[in-house]
């Protein structure tokens, strides 16, 4: 099977900001209201332990994704966990909402 090259619309500079923000807001809502990242929690915990760190730098965060939910799950075993959000086209209002709900999440 040959490779299919797809792209994310919200990563395109030509996409209007209000559409990009709507898309990242929806992704954040969906991922924080469901346990869609539940399976990745042990893998992230193992990575944190093996790298001997308590910090996650989330590249291309969009609007923060499921980090509100994920932060709560990961802090159960890593109470000093810090998460840094970054994005080329950040959804600032979503970042601020995430940081308001979880002060241990910061914005770059």
C-alpha cells in the first residue's frame, strides 16, 4: 500500500483563525470529556520515569487538546508534573482556559 500524504487544515497559514480555533476547541472538548487518551497514560509515565523528568513539552498543542484530563491522570503518580504548551498557530483563548483549569500547565 502506498503512503497517503494528508495534512491538518488547522496547520495551514491560509485557514482563517476563527475556523482554526473552532477546530482546536472541539478537539479539546472531545478529548477532555472522554477517556480517549487513557491508553497512553502508562506509556507517558514510563517515558517520564526513564528520562528522569517531571516536565512535558507539548509541541503543536493547538488548543491544549486533552491535557486537562491527561494532566489530572498523570499527576496521580507524578504530583510535581509540569506541562508546557507550544504551537505555531496557538489558540490563545483555549491555552488560557487550559491554564486557568490547571495552573501546572504553562504557555510558551
